[in-house]
C-alpha cells in the first residue's frame, strides 16, 4: 500500500509540472498571441442589453444602451463592458461563427 503522504506529494508535484509545461511552451513562441474575438451582437443580445439598461447603474446603463443601439455595437462601450465582467465579455463576442443558424 503506497504511503499516502508521499503519494500526495508526488501527485502534487506531477500536477504542477504538467500545468507549467503549456505555459512554458507558449512563452517560447512570441508569435503566439491571444486572439480577441470581435464584438458581435444579434437581435436577442441587443434586446437583452436594452431591457437591462434601466435596471443597472448609470455608467453601465449608458454602455448597455450604446451596444444595443445598432447592429454593430459601439466598440468603446463594448470594450468597457467586456472588461467589466466575463459575462458581458461572453455576451458581446462570438467564438463559433460556423455554428450559427440563420432562420
């Protein structure tokens, strides 16, 4: 029966090593940079932002109105919203353009 303390320590070391490998590999590749998906909204997203504008603080409301005002979201307001929370960032960006259904 393995020593639990020793096994736990070895497992933790192996886990740390495995997690640091991808980061080290990426650090050696200066040409690999994070990709920023474009801001893109649809009718449902624009409706969500326009309907929640009266329910949020004024500074947030002005940005939600700006991104819902037209088919192309205001990039300055969208950047502020995306930086404000992961939820808004996900709502304002698309990662699967090939999977959209057009009805």
